[in-house]
C-alpha cells in the first residue's frame, strides 16, 4: 500500500500544474511524499508547497521544531520568515490539524519546508507509533516518522546553550542507543529516570554533521510526562554484587542494558576536565565531565567512568554501580555512581612481562616496568613522560596529573633509567599501544641518571663547530678577497704611475736634455737657433710640470681611506671653504654604497677640480654638490651661484681644469654636461655607468688606454721634432769638431 502511495505521489509531482509567482516555472507540491522524494539540491530550488497534516511534534517552549504528518509520512517545517503572517505559530500543539503554505529549502539532513502561512483547521488524532528496528532507523529513510521505542535510560543531561534548557537522555535499546530530547521535564527527572525501563514515543530525528552525513538517531519525544515507565529504577547500592571477572561472562538469564554493582579497591583515579561540546544538530551546547576510577577485586580489574567527583584515594574500598560496556580492553562501567565503604590494603603492582607487553589482558591492571626516559612533555593538565621499555623495546607514555605533579620529574634528563608504576590503559591500534596513569611522583624511581654529555650534546656541539667553521671560512675568504683586491689596486696604481712617469716626465726630460744640448752646440754659431731651442725647452719644462702635478693628483686620496665618497667630498669642501663666507653642502639621493677604488678616486678629483674652479674663477656665495646613486649609474653635480661662463666658447676651451675633468670622465666611460651663463653660475654634471654597464659602454677603452688630447698630441709632436732636430744637429757638430781620443758626446736614446 505504501509503495502504491509513493508511486501516486511521484506521478502527481511530475504532472502538477505550475504555480504563479516567483516559482511559476516549478510545480506546486501538495503531497509530503513528493517533497521527501526530492534530493537536497532539488529542494534548494524552492518548490512551492501547500500541504495538510496533523502536528505530531512541536517544541512549545521554543516555538520551533514543527513536524506534521499526512497519514503516510512526516515532514519537518522550519519557522516562518514573516511571523505576522503565521501568528498562529506560537499557539500550535500536538494534535492540531493544519494547512501550511511555503516552499522547500535545503535542510541539514533532508529537504525541509519553510512556512509562509499556517492555518489551523481543527484537531485530529495522532497517527499510530510504529516499531522500527534500530538498524532501519540508521538508514535515514524514516526521518520524521512517529515511532515507539522500549529501552533503558542510562544517562540524562541538560543543554546549557540557551534558555529555556532542553533535556536529553540516552535510551539504550537492545540493538543501539537513541538520544531522546524533551522540551518539558521535571526537576528530579535527571536522577529518577536513570536505569528505568521505559516506553517512549516521538518523531525520528537525525544527528548529523555539517557535511549532511548521519551520525546517530534522535527521538523528539516532547514531554517526559508522556513516557510510560515499565520498570522503575532500583536502588543502585541494593543491587546484587557482581565479581569484576564475571562481567560479560556467559549467562542464560543475562539482563540487557541494566546497572550492575561491584565492590573493589581503588588502585588509581584520573580526574577529568570539563568539556564543552557544541551540538551541530540542535545548536545546543553540552557540558560534560568524565572522571575515571580504576578498581580491582580478587577476580580482576575494571575502568569506571563517572560524573561524580572522585574524592577517593588508592586503597579505598568502594561500591560502584554502573552500566557495563564492551571496550577493546577490559569491560568498563559507564555513568557510574559510587560510595566509599572503608579502607583496604592497597594492591601491589605486577611486573609487566616483556613477551606480553602489548596485550589487552593488561588493561586496567596496576603494573611496574623498567624503562629508559626519552623525554618529558609538560601540558596544561598533565606531565607526560615518554619512555621505552628496557626489555620489550616498546615506546609508551606515562602521564601524571599536574595537580599532583612534582618538579623532580621535569629535572630528569633524557636517557635516565627509571622504574615506573601505574595503571595500564590499553590503546587499540593499529598498531596497538598502551599508556600508564601515574598516581604520584613517587611512582617514578630513578635507577641511573643519564650522563650530562650525551649524543644530543655532541651533535649540537658538532653543529656549532661546523657553523663556526663555515663562518670562519667565509670570513677568511672575504678577507683574502679584499686583500687581493687591495693588492691589485695598489699594483694597478703603481703601474699607472710608472706608465705616467715614463710617458710624461721621462720623455719630457729627455727632450729637454736634447734641446739644451742643441742650445750649447749652436749658442756661438747661431744664437737665433739657440734661442728657439731654449723656448722649446722652456715649453716642454712647463708641460712636464703640469703632467707631473696631474700624476701626483691621480694618486688615491687619503680622504677615501676612512670615508665613503659623500663623506670625502663633504670633508674636502669644508676644508676649502673654512674661514670664508662661502657655503658648500653635499646632498645625496639613493642608497649610498662603495664603488671601485678608481671610480671613487676619479669622481672625488672631478668634484675637487670643479670646486676649485668655482672658488678660483666664479666667486660664489654658495656651492651645492649633489650625488645620485642609481642601480646602474652614479651622477655627480656641482652647482655654484658665481659669475658663470662669459661665453659658450669658454666651455670648450683648453683650460687645464675642464680638460682634466673631461679626461677623467673619458676614463670612466661617462658623460659630461656643462651649463653656465654670465651672472647665473655654473653647473657641471657627470654621469658614470658602473659594473657591466660601464664595460659595455666602452668595450675597447681599457685595452687601448687613455686617448691623447689635442694639446697633449701637439706637445708630444713638438717634443719628438725637437729631439730629432737636436739629435741630427749634435751629430753634425760632433763630426766637425771630433778629435782623436776625445770622449763621445752622442746621446744614448
């Protein structure tokens, strides 16, 4: 019959007429089965809906969580967006017959309906509650169905996220656990319903995550007063005693999901921490704290989980009542209550066998093991020792609560040999492992302290020595490279000076000697020729003096030894204007950096020459020296407010100062710009490429050397002619006056 109804609904859905309005291209859905046939993506298209059914669940405390049932299936309805159009919403009750108009929306787990208008049509009987197996509920196909379940309430708690609070309870069925939700409950329900066997009716809900995947099944039950208590809970401490070793043993009359009571001695306690969990499904906040007791009787050991404050010590005899549960290790008792009944002899620890170290049989037992300390990790709630057993070679942790902690554990060095005593907690794998819970710092006994000098210290020292060696090697290489550069600079300067002296001073002096010899040979015979030779010798002497002064000025300035280029220019400008009213300032643009020695020297000499010319010829009151540092070039500008240049021809004149600046700019492969008018001062700008740009700008200049200027070429040509004329005149005179045995006066060229 149900399959037939679903088929009819699908046919109705496919052939329904379009509705008017913004959803005019989508069919109107009037059957809940058609809505449930939609996928989540399809429901997000906002199909228009008009459905009629009876309210089977409504949270009257929060005016939310409405579920309506049309006799076939149920449907979850979200709160209306416009509360005024659905004013009756806050007056709804279970059993009301309503008509709802709205549209479909994407739900958290299944398609939902968002109400726009709600009309009450009357009242109706609730549909009968169905008995559905828990495994079928996990499929999600019975979402929003009204069902009936019989089980035992094992735990109850309140939400803490908003007011009024809702009550939640874990109802253990024979094949699973439902989470029941009640919006109406009594003050004592949290205690009086624990371990009660009840029949509860409600609508199936889904416990889902943000990924829209099912995580469990809930039951929207409404009121605790509507529950039927089939078997009231017994007094937990009047239950018959059970031996720990008999929990979950075979029994033909075993009872399902009920409390049991054991009497045992406390071996350890592990205080819990309050945990706050945000439930995505209900948007509620759950606060939960779980303490752990480990107890032991003559038949075995067990783990006890309780929300009761464990104000006990090892050796206390306690009565414990809780719900047994299967774990990867020993059976545990959950949601337990206990009371102290006296004191007993504290159980002695058992040695942990090496051949059976990773076994669930050791779970909850008090054990002792010899191990090597690998490290200590300090957390906010506990201190954890990372250990490795000496016999089984298994790594494990031993934890101690910080409230009972001692600084002696933190002082232990890795590598120490210790004996630890604690409760074994089996950790299911893969791979399996275990953890020990320590009771006090006395559970760790130091057998042998680790030596201070360890492998770790050795590795650290080697790393430090390696780092120091690397730094030293780099420093030595940089020092050697700098020394080589300085040596090459000195050698280059020495060769340059030797070349300059050979090309200028030596040749000039040789020419002067020949001219003087010509004067001596022709003074009596031809005074006019002697006078001409003497004039040439005088010019050559003047030229030699100028070349000598230029060679001396080309030596590296001492100002650059302790300062960079801007500092050297500023120092020289300050010295040259000291005691005068002239203001000379240096301005820098860009990141200052050191240049090649030759570049810095020539730029300094260019600036000094321009400064000298301005002071000597311009009569300025202010001189500005500007330096621009760029990635591929350096520019130097000297601006004065003096007399300026009288005419344009003066810029290209062969004055020694400007000529020297041009020669230095040519050596650097740069560009020289001179601007000046009478009365407006003079501005000299030198732009020099650096690095690869300079080599590319003048590829053959370094090989060819500095080109001769016109003046230098004239002097060299005059000197060469004088030398040739003097040489042949002397030879003719000697040939006429030579006598046998006389010393030869022929010059050695």
